[in-house]
C-alpha cells in the first residue's frame, strides 16, 4: 500500500523505503502534532501549484 501511494506521488520505491526506514529508526513523529494543521495546508497548496489533486 505504501509503495502504491509513493508511485502515485511520483516517488521511486527506493525513496519511499528510505524515508520509511528513517521514520522507523527515529522513533519520533515526522511532523510535530502542533504543526500538523499548517503542514497539511502547505501540502495542499503545493499540490495545487503542481496541479495534483490531494
């Protein structure tokens, strides 16, 4: 499932695997909960600029 989402986003399987490994190894949240809403808003804005649907 994660690989499919990565492909849909135009990411290579190696990049997805590396990021997942980094996330698993860190033991921390990638985006602190306090920043989640602003991060989601920024992602949607960037997707809009790239012409991708969220």
